[in-house]
């Protein structure tokens, strides 16, 4: 089972920049199954001069730290865009950053990962599988999705 995060406003589409995301959603993905295990809302960070961002109690904050904490333990993060600094930080944590077109359907991506767990084809999934092992699903708020058995069923 792999834990995957998505930068999404609606839990259905990848539509946010990772660093500026106001919400993230995490699924545990196994062959033929994906379980929603967590969501998080973040304070909107706004630019303060050239040195930082304000968000929490009006102080200068690193807006990415809470997001990095939330995706700790994930194999990958899908976002509409990810800045170079966040890419480096995610990679240092062992989290694969993946940029997709804004509006990309999360169910399609979950199916792609689920199929790759069985048949291969996504190099990052092949690298992440040995470390993932069989982990129990710990839901934060419940939602489960049955995934298509093959790519042909996605249409």
C-alpha cells in the first residue's frame, strides 16, 4: 500500500500549487482500492515584502513546513505545480513530487497508481513499493473508493 497526497480544493481534482495549497488530501492506495485517510486545511499565506510570508498570527512563516509535516510518510505528492525549493525538500524526505495538469482527476491518478502496483510501469511506484510493505489503513475521515480493474474501465 502506498500513501499518496494531492493538492486539491474538492478532493476530486488536482488543482493547487503545493506551496500555496490551502488544502491537501491523502489516500492509501492498494491494488483495486483507495482509502481517503486524511485531509488538511492550511492558513492562506500572503507575501510580506521579499523575505517571507504572513499567515499564522501575522508573523513571517515558512508556508511549506505545515504541508511537509502533513505529507510525511507519503510516497508521492501530486500538485498542479511545485516550486524548486519544495521539490528539493520533498525529495529529501523521500516523497516523490509529481506535477500534473490543473484539473487532473484524482480517481484517474489513483487508478494509475493502483495498476502500477500490480503491473509496474511507473518508476517511482516501483521504487516506493519495497519500502511501503503492507500497512494498515488508519482513516482520519472515512471515504473509500473502489478502483477500476483495468485502464479500459476508466473511460
